[in-house]
């Protein structure tokens, strides 16, 4: 489950904060396929923040999508193509029930002058921040994909009844 109240020590572009002015970051599924063994998702992002686009262009940050299936403990991270759509392949044998996807923009190197023109002036005016490699600088709400697969085919339950007791013996 995603924690919506995470506080960061630097401005982060997302829908829960007012750290940025008129900026936005979102990911959507453009198409999907299923060949029996692999799920293929075509993801497309939209980033409306010139300063962050420049950081990506300069190699300071990259866009990623985190894919999680809590039911099977499957977790992976894939890089998103900054100039167009990205095709993600997920082996069906590793997932069941629901898959969560969340895109984020992450610093890929230490950066001492994180100061974008799009920062909310009321909060940050002309402040510059130090961010470390791995710092999240943008994230979006994420997507849930409900699968129509069943994981437990021949799994015993917590209680296993053997023999054939009568109703009176069970009460």
C-alpha cells in the first residue's frame, strides 16, 4: 500500500504537495497484450516541467516504473524511455491477483544545486537543495492492474479436516 504522506527533505513533484507550480507527471497504459506466458504493457508518460526535463536530458535524473505484486512478492524496476513509450514485459508465472505500477523520477547522481524555476516561490523562493543519488524528485499516483488469475490451485488451507466426523462431534 502506498504511503501518501511521505515527507521529503527537498521539493517533490506529485499530487500530494504544492512544491511545484503548474507542473504535472503521469503515466498511462497505451496498450497491453498477453501471449500466455508474458504480459506486455506499453506505458507512456507525460511530464510537464521544463526544469525536470532538463535534468533528465543532462543525465542528472531518470524516469523509472516500479512494478510490484504483493501477492507473490514480485518486485522489479524498469527504466522509462524519456522520449516516447516504453514496453514492459512481465512473466505471468511471477504475478497473481493485482499488479501495482508507480512511475517516479529519481536522481542518478549527487547534485548540489537542485533549484528549479518551477518550485513554488511561496515555499522555496530561491533555495537550492542537495540531493543524493537515489533521491525521488517526482512520483505519480500509480496504477493497479487486476489480473484474472488464481494463485492457489492445490494449496492446503490453514485448517485441514480429515476423516468424516459427524456434526455432533464438531460442535
